[in-house]
């Protein structure tokens, strides 16, 4: 819960000597009225106008932060509250500014910043029970956030490890497949080499079968010559047995 400063209470300590001196702070009063009516956007505009017209810097900044907070613009609200502690020496005001800063960070889920802001608020007002409660809540949320972050980191690391393992498995699988392919290629090449060698041997054997050695050729020629001689001899023998008719010429 944010704390809203009531402008009349803060104006009690202000010296008002002229009508125009009250005019800038009128924007604060107008903004407070709009804020109470739930018109937070219009209240924001009124507070900003008060800032440009020279209204009290702490009050306009504080209530502007409240108006932004109500519009759920928590980052902007935190920026408005963050500058306020340096604008006053009043411990109660400092505590209120740090309290609202802590709430803004809490809504923005910046839990570490929220814890730090609530601690600063308690240093200025140690008796504020609401700030103590908010500090305890912010610490619990910070712990949960840290645990969630650690869990996310672990999950991301596990995911990276799984991805790395999958990649390694894919590499190993590809390596095994490549090895199998190489073995298959080697086997096919070996079979082809064996076939080529066998074909070559068969071809050589066929060539050897078709070739006649010199000795065989001479033997065959001698055999043919002998056969031819035998035939001539047989023919001569036949002529002798049958007799040869000799033509006798008459001597006239």
C-alpha cells in the first residue's frame, strides 16, 4: 500500500505572504482531489503542472509517484520516489518515500531493490509495522525469485547438456554409419578385386589353352611330315607290287 501525503498538513509549515505564492501549490491540492476521486491520470497531469510552476518539489514528486503507481506504471513511480529522500531531512518523509519506493519495486518484481528500499525506510522509522511486513514479504519473494532463477539455470544447463549429448550421439552415429559404409565399400572393392583377379586368371588360362608351345608345334610338324612320308612310302610300295608298265619302242 502506498502512502499519500495530505497537502494541507504539509502546507501548515509554509509561509504564505502573497496570493500568487499559493498558486503553484493549488495544482497539488487539485491533484489530490482528483486522486481521491480515482482520476489518477488527471491527478498526474496536475502534479506535473505543479512541478513546472514551482510547487513544493517533495510533495509534487511524492504524490506524482502515487498517481503513477495507481496507474500501474511501477517503473516510473519508482523513479519519482527514488529522488525524494535527497529533497528532505525529515526522517518521517524519508521513511515514507523509501516505503513507497519499496512498494513500486515490489510491483515491478525487482525484489532485491525492494528489500533495500524497505530497509532504508526502517532506518528512518524503525517502528513502522507495515514496512516491516512488506520487507518480510519482499525477502520471501526475492528468495523464490532466486530459487526460480537457479532452477531455470539448472534447466538451461541440463538442456545444453542434453543438446550436447544428442549432438555427440549424432556424431557417433554418423561416425558408425560412415565406418559401416567404408567397410561395405572395402568389402565390395575386395569382391570386385577378387572377381577381376579370377577373370584375369581365366583369361590367362584361356590364352594359355589357345596357345601352342614351340615344342608342340615342332612335334606336330614332325608328325605331319612323318605321316606324309608314310603315305609316300605306301604309295611307292603299291607301285612296286602292281608293276610299272614300260612303253617299248620298236626298232624299225
